[in-house]
C-alpha cells in the first residue's frame, strides 16, 4: 500500500510538471497570434524573483526525493523476491510462535483438524484458479501479492463453518454434544475479518468433496453495470447480459457434473428482451424437450440472450430438486442485495427513481434463505452498503453468525509468517513489536499486513 501511495504521488507530480511545462507555451502562441498589440512585459521585483526561484528549487528537490524513494522501494522489492527464492527450501525458517511449525503438512482442506489451526496452508495458484474460476476474493489476491506466497491461515472459524455443512451431508459425524447444524448461514463481522476468504475456502472444500456449488464472488456485480429493462409480465427488471455471464461462470467448473444431472421441470422458458436487440416477434417462450440436462438448459441461456434471465431463474428451481449430489449456494457481498442498485427508472423526462435490488429478477430469486437448501452468504464492507438491520427479510433469525477478526494466537502466527516472507525485518522483530501491530490494527488483517513492514 505504501508503494502504491508513493507511485500515485510521483505520477501526480509528473503530470503536474508536464502541465506547467506545456500550458505557458500554448498561451504565448495564442497571444502572439491573436493579440492586437504587443503585450507589455510585467515588471518583476527582485524579492518576487527570489521567492519564485526558491519555490522552484523546493519543487525540484521534492520531485527528486519521490523518484529516489520509488527507486529505493523497487530495489528493495527485487532484493526481497531474490532472497525469498533462495530461502524457499530452507525449512529452518518455517518456524511459528513457540517453535511450532509455521506450515501444516495436511494436503487438503477436507483433512484439516484442530491441530492445524494457527498454521498456514500452501496452495498451487494454477489449481486454485481452476477450482475457483469465478474469481478470487480481492482480500485473498492482495494477501498473495504482498506476501509473495500463495498460502492462507487456517482458522478455527473456518473449520467450524466447514464442519457445519459436513455434518448436514454426513449426519453420523455429528455427536450428541454438537449444536444442530444450520443449512443457512450469513457471515457478518467487522471489515477485514476474513469473511470472503473463509467463504472462498468453503467453496474450494465443497468442490473438492464433489459438491455442486453455485458461487458468486461479487454479489454487487448483479446490481451494477450492463443492459437492463422492465419485464412487463413479471414487473421485475431483467439484465440479460449479466445473466449470460453468470451462467457461463457457473459452467466453468461444473460442466461435467451438470451433464449428468437431468432437468425436472419442463415448462417453457419465458423469453424477454435480448441484450440490445429487443424482443423476438411472435415468440414469447422456448420449449424444454424431454431428456434435457442442466448443462443443456444452461447452454440454451448462453446461446439465446432472450432466454438468459428465464434460464437463470429456472436454474434456481432446478438446483433445489437435485438429490444426487449436495448443492451449496455461496454468495459473497450478500449485503449489496439489500440496497439500491445502480439502475434507475425514468419517472418524467427530467427525473428518475433508483431501482432496489429486490426488484431485479435474478436477485429476487437467489436472495431468499427461507428454504431448505444449503446456502451461505457473506457481508462485505467493501461494497459501502452501510449497516443493515439485524432482522433482514428472507433471512432466518438464527442465520447470522459473527465472524471474528484475528485473535492474539492467530496474530502471532500471522506476524511470524510475515517475518518468514520478509515483510518484517528479522533484526527488528520482537514479541513486543508484533503485539503493538495487533493492538493498533485491532485484529484487522489488511491493516496488520500494511503495518508489518513499518517495524523497525
């Protein structure tokens, strides 16, 4: 983050200098071409000239300092990358708090247990992108970028979330002392507490187990951007281009599984407007033949933009009827479905009304948690939705779960990991200093990562 701030400052300075260099020349040319009289030269006294000279010297020195700092940071980053490459096989550095191993030897998320808590698990980036083709959460991508390693902290809060859904599918795993598992969970908590990362890890685990997962990493994208129109039949707003993209994303990882799952509903799919092409003349529905699979249904929505919204709505009903394999709906930025969208409806020639998310057809179908399907949503503070009331419509009263920020033990492991990844200088590292970071950030993961290099 510090690097990006300096880059922005350097860029702004260079653009400012460029403008200062070009604008006066343009003014002189215009005045010489169009002035009726030769402009008089303004007299400048010696004090003004000295003041102007000093100001220019200060600006020049400031520019030089910024450039110098930028070069220094670039050199430090290159040096850090080189040393990390040299240290990659040095197991003596993989030491956590109190001499515990910093990395777990467990190979899959399914095999993790309590002994792996407060340790890091390494991931192969290519395999991770293949398992989560819809996209990685921004917090996860930022962690990988700044730590220069694709590893994530194993937290007890994630294991609790995973085991909740595991017990639903495999009841014998549930002991008499365990709480009854919840099919619908809404992860709530303060900013940068790790909700989105935990949700993505849950999706990764479920797909490893062979589940069918409908994963939405950016719920806000369902209410922002793209073509939209009001469907007169449903009185809801359709977004055919977005619907097509959602269907394509769902197909990326689940294609082979969907080819094996038959459709159970054979009512005709209603047709709406296509993306920028309007309605089809004389045709208002599309038949679903016997023997259609879910793969065929989705391909229909992708191939025919007029049917994309209707197919996406029908897919929600079809997934509720799947019994051959566990189905999980995982929605990040779920709180963006409880506020106004980017879309606006024209009221008069000069005024518009914002359209609420629940008036968008696909949101109205996928938002409710008041059903018997397994569904987990996560609030995201990056959407700037603001604080929502405790009792939300379409959400069971006991569904909301507070997801905590780092505890002290987790923070100790995190700081030792950043020490291993050379975000913290080894000679400056101490228990007192990493605890200062923890208390200063109040357990906020992204702030701890930003503060770590400042330990001196």
